[in-house]
C-alpha cells in the first residue's frame, strides 16, 4: 500500500514537473496559512513554505486506496489528502493507513473515528501509519517513509465531519515534525513547525 502511495505521488509530479516555474510561487518567508482554506505549512531545513488551496493555482484533493475482500474477511483502506498545482512545481501529500473494515466501505462512524484527535506514528517500510510526501520547488520528491523518524511527531488536533452528495468527509487539523528523505534514502531534510488543514473522504 505504501509503495502505491509513493508511486501515485510520482505520477502527480509527472504532471507538474514539466510546468514552468512561477516567480510568485508558494514559498514564503514564514508559514502564513489562510484561515478557512485548506493548507499545509512547514519549515524545511530552516526555509518555510506554505501551500494553500485556491492560491497560485494550488488545489486540495482527497483520495483513498482500498483492498476489498469478500465477507467474512476484512478489507483495508488508506486515505490521503494533498495540495498540488498543474502550473507550479511543488506540493504536499499526507497519507494515513491503514484501517480494517468489513464490506465495500467502512462505516461512517468508524471512518470519522479513524481520524480522532491524538498522536499517530509514522509509517515504516513494514508498518502502515502516517506518511508525509513533499515535492520541492525543483521537483524533487521527499518522503518520510524512506528513513527513520526518531523524535518525530504527528498530532491531529481537531476533526469535523461533513457530507457532500451523501459521501462522508472529515476536515482534519494538526501539527507535525519529521525527517524527509529522497527516493534512495541517502539524503534527508528536517521538517519543523508543520501544520495542516485538510479534508479526507470515505469513498
């Protein structure tokens, strides 16, 4: 499941990597999230960057990856939410995996509870959890799953349920710090002062 997520992010990069860089990109001196707009703000090796839905052509999108099995076996699902642009290189995706359920979809109550406020562990090569993926302004992909996360923190601070056309979503706010690694795991960057406001959907 984690390999699928990383490959999907690389596919998203393929659509952004060939675009022209914009001088007015999302890199700012300090993270300044826009209230009531989905955003991710983080400081990477001392340089701050903010990605905001609806700003500089960046857009937020939610998705999921499921492995369904016939009853009485358990199925699994992982969820991600990202902010990327078709015109500007860069972006962030935050993945949360994986939950078990029976049937075609998790119950709405179980889905909402899956994002309950609290601290969560990061994914490792053998266990699912949180994965943060960052595409920097040069188009290079950095991921938290490619190395160790000693002392790293991922905390969900609030969750708000809502519905769109019968589908259940949650608005999730939180904070994080971690190490990000290149694809081979040979280089790393330190992320501090991370914050996010994103939506996830049960679909």
